[in-house]
């Protein structure tokens, strides 16, 4: 997923956010995982194809140590589009994690859990298990183990479920649920802890220019909640619009007196392409 992977990792890798997601999605809001019980770990797997070694890394992964479970490994995968073969990817990650345990002599064998966070608006209907992918007859099923994967459709969480989140993920989930239900987003005044990371994530996932504008504004002025974020973005958008209006007037004036486009670009300190784009709208 490229840029989306990078930005999503930044927010979900915070222990408070990671623990919150696990507690709500797996345990109905109970505090089973404490953020202080988590240790970040790089989880990579390798495979060979066409004579070359390739390497894959989970989006976010942590080791959990605590009283309720001696040790466990939890990994996150992020998706913005439905991938019918996601089960194969999860199997590869989980299998590699178990194989590493097998190679440690005398080491404890601990559970591996993968959570797929899906941010799309389209329902994830197929591809939730290995059987969904395989073309398999009933005769073969007793001998082929199925493998279910944990996919959570963020936009289809209930508003009550969203309220269970205590971290900044609540703000992210609330956006997607509102957009699904109302086709519109009313921001809350809830304080954001990781402001820059939330803005980067929302900017990439939503393609909403308001989040991009707020992010481009450098988060100056101590933005604290989504109301302030969008107000600041809209103020900046108005300023840009006014500036572009003045620029358009200047280009028109120069063109009226037959000044060459190249010369206009130099006078206004903009590119020739931008002058031509403005000229085409006049």
C-alpha cells in the first residue's frame, strides 16, 4: 500500500493506540492488554520465487507480556481495498512467526494473532478464510485445514463500539463510521493526543483536502481537536482561494496588454505551466 502503509504505521505503532485497538476489537472494551505490557518488534518473513529472495514485513507487530497471558505475539495489517487473497498473506506471516519459535531450542511456544484493519466503505464479503479462496470439493475438506482471519471493517463498527475506544483511534474510526452512515462528517471537540500522526493518516486514507491542508500547515498554533483542525484548514483554503483570485487578475491584466506568457511567469514568480493553466480559464 506504499504511502498508506507508512502513515498508518506511525499512529498504530503507539502503544496506547495499539492496546486500545486490541482491547476494543478483540475483548469488547475490557482492558486485557495494558500499553506497558507491549514491546515493539520487527516481524519479517522471507520467501523465494524466480530464484530470488523476497522479504515482507508486517505493518505493526508487538510482543505482549502480562499476567493474563505469559507471552503472545500480535500483528496488525492495514487494508483500504478488499483483497480476496488476504488469508494467504496472513497465513504466511503467522507461519513465519511460529517457525521462528520452532527454531528456538527450549523456547516457549506462544500464540500468534493477526488483526486486519480494513478502512474501505465496500463490505468485505469474501476472503475471510482459506476455504473462501480455495476451489475445494467436500471430499477434500476433511483433509485440508481451514484458516480464518480476523478482519475488522472499521466503517461498519457500531457507534457504540466506536465509543469504546479511548485512544486517538476513536477519532479515526468515528470519521469512517459517520461517512458510511451520514455521507458527511461532523468533527468532535475530543482532544487529540498524537495530532500530527492522526492528520497524516486521515489525509492519506480519506483524500480529504481539509486534512491535507491542516497537515501542510505544519500543525502550528496548537491544534487540539478535529473542530480546530478543519476550521484551520478551511481558513487556509479561503486564503489560498483569495490569493489565487488575485493571481488570476494579475495574469488577465498582463495578457490584456499582450505580455508573453514566459514574461508573465517571471514577473509573478510562478511557472509557465501555471500561467498557461490560468490563461486557459479566462
